[in-house]
C-alpha cells in the first residue's frame, strides 16, 4: 500500500496553505496543521521544531514521503533525522538553513502584529482567515521560536548527517529570504541530497508556479 504524501506548511501558515499544491499531486495527500496553527490555533504551547516533529511523527506511518515548505521543510528534515523509519523521502521548498542571531533578528522585525495591521492589512486578514483571532499569538510565538533558532539551530551538521532518506532541496532563484549558498551548504551535509533552482520563483508559495513545484513531488 502506498503511503500518503504529507505536506507540511510554513511559518505563519496552516495545512490549508498547502492544499492548492497538494491537489496537483496524484495519490493520497495529508495537509496537517502544526499545533498552534490553523484549526489548532487555540493551542498555546510554545513553538519548537522538535515538538512539531514529534506531533507529525505520532500520526504518520513508516516509509512516508514528506514535502515541507519553508519551516515545514526544516521540520521534515528534522523528522527524517530523528525518526528514520518514518521517512522514505523528503522534498523541501524555500527552506532557510542559515540561522544565527543576526538572521533571526532580521526575520523577527517582520513579525510584529501591530505593524502588520498598520502596514499590510491584507496580510493581517489572510492570517486571520487561517488562524482566527489567534493570529497575533501565532506571530508572537513564531518570533520567539525564530530567536531561539538563531541561538541554537536545530539542524546542526550532526543532525543533517543522520538523515538517511532520499532528499531533494528546492529553491526559487528569485527567493530573497533563502540564499543559494545556504541551500548548497545543507545539500553538502546530507548524504546523497539533490538540489534544484526553480527559475523565476519567489519565496511566497502563493506566488509560485505550483505546477512546476508539483513536478518534483514524486
């Protein structure tokens, strides 16, 4: 029996974020919400990569394929490293690997609910649609997690070396958040990993050519 493909959403997102892409993929797909996001937004547990990983691992079967967008790709690789029997293949898209205090602080500057309401009200409405009234909390907890990742990145060289699954790393060449060098770095630390640059693709999933991305989800 073929296992379902698990689609993991990015930071500030939810399982619904992944559905337009998942619908382009043949076979059974699953688009869960990480705790504290989407339908689970009322869960106020602090965000942690390890805890998100354990949550997903609990409900998945051995030998699964996991596609992760942005933060979801980070979780997917952590999952493959720590639950090797669960994961047959990992595909990441637009996943940032260069976490340090400086890069984390730069990301956190954009995670201020009051500023988002003032400067980007359409984005605030989008977040409210996904998380309801909890969306400011989602942003605050994401900011706290990012700062922790800047101090202690979960995907260390030793963790990446434990990954036994087939790995494909995807990055859009117009992605201004995730650099080509950090993706190449991750590729060099994962045994047998492949990496592909997607032409003219930005970081934001909703602005990508999803048919192009779906080509790599096999």
